[in-house]
């Protein structure tokens, strides 16, 4: 697949959305695939950090909140 070159100078989410709207269907599929790969990288890093104990402080914070009965309900989404 031949890639076109676009020079939108995008730096904000709105600019990225506008630029993405100018892409062909195939180019949007390619962009989506790339974004999904970024998510996979993030998930792998989280798993690696968890295995290394770097997130253990979050477990302790949760246990402390349970002991102190300071947990709150999650806010309900606005409809």
C-alpha cells in the first residue's frame, strides 16, 4: 500500500481528528492498527511493572482504604 504524505502540522487532539478525517478508509485502518499496537505496548509495560512489584503500592493503598473504611462509591456517569 502506498502511503500519501500529509503535512497538517497536528499537535492537538482536535487537529489530529481533523487530519484523520482526511485519510482514506485504508489509511484509517492502518492508523487504527497502529493505535492498537500502542495500547498493546502500554499493556505489556503495565504487566512488566506489576510483575516487578512496581505497582504494589497501589494494593497497599487499597488495603489501607478498606481498613480505614474510607472507600467511596465510583461516581455515576452523567446521562
